[in-house]
C-alpha cells in the first residue's frame, strides 16, 4: 500500500515557512507528496519540484478587503479544489490529506478523499473567530462570530486530527468545544533558507555611528509598522545612529512612505521593498537587532510570527510586543518585550538595545538556548509521527508538538 500524502493550501507555496517545514518533514520521513495550491504568475497547472508533485489552481488573488470579497476568493479555489481532490483520490489513493486554513471550510474540499478512506489533518493557521473580530470589527458575541465558531468546530469534528501554531490557539479551540485529544501544536519555524548557523552579536560592538534595526514580512496594519515608525520619530531624538529598514510588500507601503516623509525620517527609515531570499538573509546577518511590532488584539494574542523565530534562529536580538502567546514561551531574559500598542515603550526598548551591546548579546544567546527546545528538527519529527499514527490507524492522542515554556 502506498504512503502518498496530499497537502492543500489556498496559497502559493513560495514564502510559506510553515508549509515548507511540513513538506520537509514528510520528505525526510520518505512519503510521496502531492500539493494542491494556488497557481502563481507564470506557473503551469501541473509540475514537479524536488520530487513533489504540484497541482496549481488559478483562483482569484487574495486581498484583505470586504467579507464579500473573502467569500468570492475562497469559493474560486474551493470549487475546483473539491473536484480535483475527488479525482486525485481515485487515481493517486492518498492515505492522508492535510488542509490548511484559511478558510476553515476548505477542509470540506477533501470530503471525497475522506469518504474513500483518507485521513484528514486540519491545520489551523489562524483562529477564524478572532480574525473576524480583528479585521472586520465583528462583535465577540455577534452572529458572524457564532457562525465562524460553528464552522471551526464542525471542521475539527470532521478531521481526524487538528494541529495549531501555539498552545494558546489549542486552548481557544478546546474552550469552544474541540476535543482535546484531537488537537496538537506544531510551532511556526523558520523557512528553510534561513536555517543557517546562528551568529551571535558582538558584545563589544557599540554601533555608535550606525545601529541597524530590521523588520520584514507582509506590510499590513496589524503588524504594527506605523507604530514602529512613530517610535522611530522619538528614537532619533536621543539615538540618531539608529537606522530602520522595512523589507516586504503589502498594501500599507504608500501610507508608510507618507508617514516617513511627514515625520522627516527619510535619513533614518527606509522601505527596502521585497527582496530575494538570499538578499534578505544577507540583510538580516548585517542587522544589529530585529523588531516584531505586532499590535495586540484577540487574534495576535494567540499566535507566534515566523519572523520572531527567524531572528532568534540567526542569533539576532529581538524586540517584540508582549502578547500572550509569546510571553507564554519566552521570558525577559530572551526577548526584549515592550508594552503592546505603545510607541513610547517601543522607542525605549530600541534605545536601550542600541546603547547596550552586552544586553543584545545576552538576549540573543539566551533566546537561542530556549529555541533549541523548539527546533525545526523537533517539529519535523513530531509532525511526521502524527502522520504515521494516522496512517497506521493508531490513536492520535495529544502529541506534544511544543515543548512548553522555558524554566
């Protein structure tokens, strides 16, 4: 009997760290892998890369817009995915189909594979009720959130196993009715190209003339870029040697450019745009400090960002807002926390690290030690063990795909 597995995601695969980790895990374990995903620019419907078979669906571009736009975007992928998975299950015979949200309903595109014997993994990247509260201002007790919660719980029941990104997400799903023994945690790990040997900061580097601060990733409002630039306006008054570069693309870039000009920060803040993986790695290596200014809200309190783990993995000291999920895994010895949504507190954190090279070294060194408990290799092994249990029809139990908070 084959050990073929299909992963389904309404995303393009390039730049998806979590999916890259999962694919690597399955490759290391010797599984045959198919992927059903979104077709990117200049890509064909079918293709093979590194021994993985891809089936790419041409669906509408995902844009952060109205609820109606979300529904249409999701339907443009769900409908062809449903029929494609039904066909592929017959001809390819998957043992496991792994479906990532958003949307939650995408799990039901794998209904035919399940009816024909495949086991389903539901990968909850984002908790949809909290997402609607954050992005659309939905009431926590309102009808929309109740509907999203019902869909979420129906998916957990329909799946054979569910994985989330933090213990806080897992507890949110359980609180709403999810079966604890079906829900596990797999942490977000760095994307493969960033898995290089850490280079800890030089504790004697005063960086008196040029302290390089960096943040990267999708540029949207909830990631706190506007707050960071407001903080920089305060920072340069006492630490003019601090220079920030924001790498990435997103809908907020024009507003950030205007903000930089309005605050007259052109000499200290740059928008680096989207760069290649190789160049990004070089820029991260050159930086003195990484910053994760994510805004606190019901959604962000449940998650970890990939960039946090990327900075830690590379030995880069990290300034980050004290959200619930991050504070549950790390302490003040390993990350420079600041009060969320507070530009003044963020500015104080930046100035402190700009003027204290020993503090930068101590933070990075301690964070790297803690990070070893959560390493990509451990996530690989635990995820592939979960898949193996499903294939062998053993009880899923509650695999500890996270290692618990540091001591």
